[in-house]
């Protein structure tokens, strides 16, 4: 755990993030030493705010998630009746909702990679309290997120890819998990509302294996000033 405490300290103090860094860890068995989310259900994006509010860490299963975030996060989908499915569609299809038609929603979902292996649980917590997570998420200002992307590209020579247009969970989890990548997004109106984001905040999602590389090279990127 101490290594993650160090990572968090460096990023929080040197980069000046206002919000604790969130870590996500998929588990093939129910964790025995982590608090359960219990029988409550919620939106996955809303669960993140509970870490910021002090519930840190905890684990969830697919049964705790009321939205489609469990599919994108690698937990699989809870079986629903046709009636419940149709009710759910009324909340996301149409004017002032997520997608104009079901065909548009289907087209979006076809562009998002999926987890073919479903895991038993996911641990959600602040970075110092989750050992060897799969993914971390930084919520910060655009220039702070830019520095993370630039540190990665400075060392690897690979450009980063931002995702935008669908839900926070679809834009945050699959790409970093499956490609061991770093990405960024602006979320979507419901996720930003439920997380209480300010107008000048955005998301960066990073595979845990990239954290040392990014931290090491933050010092090497250009300041932007002309010598």
C-alpha cells in the first residue's frame, strides 16, 4: 500500500489536484477484507462520490449497479425482465435524454469495447487504500489532465485518445482496461451532476501499470515558455 500512498502524494501535492484519486480493482472472488456496499443499489458514477465523502474503500457486485456501468466496468449485466428493460429505455431514449433512438444507442454501444470475462466484484476506493488496482481515475482541471497525457507521450511517442459522446462509464473503463491505455473524457450530464463536478473539471483514466511512467516523466515535459 505504501507505494500507492507515494504515488498519490506526488500527484496530489505536485500537480495540485483538489479531489482524491480514485482506484478501481476487479476481483475474481468476493474480497474478505474490504467493506461491502451492502444491498443498496446506485449508479456507478454516484458511487465514486461516496469515496470522496469518506466511504473508503468498499466493493460492489453487478447487483449493486442500477445502470449499465457494470457491463463497461467488467462486472456483467444483472438479468432483467422485458418490462424492466423497456422501462429503462424510456429514461435514455428521446429528446433531452442520452440518445435520439434505439438505433443510435446501439451504434454507440457497438463502438465501445466490452469485457468478455465477467468478474465477481470491484473494489472502489482512494488510491492509497486499494492495493494493485487495475485502473486509476483523476478528476482535475484541463491543464492538469493535459500534463498527464503529455508525460505519457513524451516517453512513449504514442498519442492518447479521448472519448466523448456517451456515458462516463463507457468512456472511462473499457479502453484503459483492455488496451492498458490512458484516456480522458468530459463525462456526460448525469455523471457530472451526480459527481458534483465543476464546469472546469474533467476525467483522466489510466491503467495502473502506466502510473510510474507518467509520474517519472511529468518533470520532463515542456513548460510552454519560450527560452
